[in-house]
C-alpha cells in the first residue's frame, strides 16, 4: 500500500495549498515532496496543480484526481476496519461533524458509551456550521454529521431526524424557575444569553422575536454552551438550548432549570443525522451511527422519524 502513501501526500498538499506547509505536516523536506508530485504528474500525464506565488492550487484535472484519491483512502479505511472485525478486535477511527448545540452533552455521553465497549476506536469531532459540515461530508473529511435546523441537499442521506423543542435555561434561583412553560414575553424583564448568529438555534429565536414583535435584552453572546451553563450561576439571566444539548442520561446539568418555550412563539427545530449518499461507512463509524440512532429513538420516541 506504499502507493497510497504517495497519494496521501497529494491530498495533504491539496488541503494545505502549499508544498512547504504540507511538507512540515508530513515531516519530509519540501524538495522531496515536490519531486513526488512531479513524478506523479508525469505518471498521470498532466499537471495536477497550478503553481501560484502564494502556493499551489488544484487545477481541473487535479480536482478529478483528488476525488479518486479520497475514495480510495476512505474505502481502504472501511476494509481495514472490517478485517479488524474479522479478527475479533474492533478498531477504527470515527470522524463526526456537528454544531455547538450538540457537543456539550449528548455526544460526550455517546462517545463514552461506545469507547467503554471498544476502547481501540478513536474519535475526531469537528465543530462547524452546517455548510462546513456538509462540505466535509462530500470531501470525506468526516464520516457522519449531526446538524441542527439545516437545509439538507440531495447528495446527502438523512439517516434520522428528531424534533427538538427550544427550552429556556436558568439557575434554579431565578424568579422564573418555577414556571412549567415560557412565552417570549415572559423573558422581557430579564437579561438573556444568545448563541452566535451562524446557528439554527439563533435563527429560531430571531424569527420568534420578529413574529412576536419584541426584542430580548441580550447581555451575553457566546458559541460555547458549557460557558453559558456555568455563567447562569453568576447572574439572574436566561439562556436557550435544545434537549439533545443539555440532557445527560435524562437529567439536566446540576443547578439549572430547563423550561420549554411555547411553540406559538418559537418553532420546533430539527436535528438531522446524516451521511454522504451512497457511501459505505467504515465499520466503527457504522456501529457508532447505529448506537446514535438507538439512543435517539429511546430518548425521543415520539419526535424521531
């Protein structure tokens, strides 16, 4: 499989956009890496890169060739994972893309459960907005993705969708903590924390404010929900989240209260579990996907489809 190592070099150069940067990452000299690229271009019969003053960029032939490389490397990973399964050793590497809404609670719990059974499997979690996660799926940088309130294109397969009702969260000493449901209007007399503007949760809240013709008093903006959970203990303030982002084995973080928002004010969001259409996943990723599906179905039986 030595030829695949050479192909991997091309992939790294394409991602870095620079022979020098790729050489540093691969721990070889720029001269040696450039020779391998020139040798491969000679074998293919055409150049694969445009040489620019600032680095290199794939040309049209290179774009076609890099897709072939990534297909090969992905397929090899799947086959090696299946071979490991035959020998009775579950090994592999799972790459998952998701947004900030889901990294604080659900995924850590699920990864811990999986590695409790198969501790030879490693995980790589890429936190990004939905468009970047979808691009990563197409380019085989990740195996699966969990996306909140995203438009899913036709070349991506939706494995499952779960409805998520937006909740307000606050410290248990907050004046509104005894309520069983909240209208947006109830939140007008308190400070609020909102997520960054590039996520589905923020969009749902902004649409709700427009429809209700009101403006929440935003005091804190952040892209880290753990930070917001912790900050709620330091001020009489309200944040917003979805159940998949805060439930830990069915329980909310200690000291916090989560109250559903009235759906007349803020609509229900959708979390999509997706993979690239037509792709056969490596065994470890496929098994983890099955576990995610089972857990979501058990936790939200009436909201999953």
